[in-house]
C-alpha cells in the first residue's frame, strides 16, 4: 500500500490508468502536490511517466507524438497521465529541468522497470548548478499566480516555497527533495505546517485568510536570494556528466522495444 499525507493512495485505480496506455511504459509515478507534501482530499492525481515508441514510428517520415496525455475519473478524482517518449524524456533530463527529474525520482511509484531503475541511477550526474534557474523560473510563475487571485489562495503560495526550498536543498546537498513538509522541518520554517493545514482544510481553492501577506513576500524574496547565493557557491558541474551514457541507454531501449 502506498500512503501520502492524506492517507492511502488508490494504487489499483492508478495502475489501471497506466495499463490503458497505448505504448510500453518504462515507468509511471505520481507527481504534483502528493509528492510535495501538501495534498488535500480533493487533489487530482498527476501521473507522469515515459513511454517507448516502436522503432518504425521514430525512423519513418511521419512525425510521431512524443507526448501523450490521457485522463480518467476514478474514485471520484481526476487522474491524468502525461508521458513522454523516452528520447524526449532523455533530452529533458539533460537540460536543467527539475520537473522531469522529480518525476523520475518520485517516491510514489505506480509502475517501474529495470530501465526506470537505470535512469534513476544516473540522477546524481544529471544535476547541475543551472537547475537553480529552473526553480527560480518556477517561483516567478507561481508568485504571479498568487498575486493575481483575490482572495489569495494557499496553493500557489505553497508552490512558491516548495520550489525555492527544493532548489536551495539541491544546490547545497546535490540531493533532490520535493517534499515541502520535510524541507520545512529540516530548515526551520515553522510557519509552513500552518499553511499546509490551511490547504488541506480548504482544499485546492483554499484561501490564505488573515495570514500576513507582507511577511510571506519578505520571506520568499529572502529565500530567492538564498537560492541564487547557493547556486553561485555550488560546486555542481555546469553540464550533466552522463551524455554518452544517456545516448547508450536510449539506443538499447530502442532496440529492446523495437516492435
């Protein structure tokens, strides 16, 4: 049984969604608020993964769809599955893209394979100092969402904190930790548990209520500067250290799933 902050996850329903995919899957994992540490009872399930297009579809003249999106309603909740073809996913991993790295390393695994485990083993040599830019960019988009809505919602505020703290931790430790509740405890952010509880109680559209907006604005911009400083001090490489290994991996997967 897989459990997150809201209780047992409907694993069998999620496996059925993954099993309905038209191509072979290397993995399917849960992403989104369920791995960020602040799901609410009405949170959708964001399934993410990697499929393998058959060899004739990638070497012919037609341009295949490298990204496939599917959705289903089960147990009263939306379960959407978004997968990339293995080549596209490898290209994304070789960029400073924390989002796909989180999908790969998600602790909530619905379907896996030996290829999934092989990719996970490469994670430590995929991380670069420029991943900080990914998390900074994500912060700015979520901060705009937070400021746009009236009354202001808790969810984008939590996302702001989550991406900054994940980025800071990644720069300091070369370790990916997407769970804000864990990060808040480790770094002494004592106000985070209250925000998480507000979201759980209010659901996906829960509002900030009487919380101090000015405080959160100051705190987030303090953490933004900390992320930038950590990136400047980081000894992480500027480029992934596994391009040749990734290329070899892709060729082997293509040949294994060639039909």
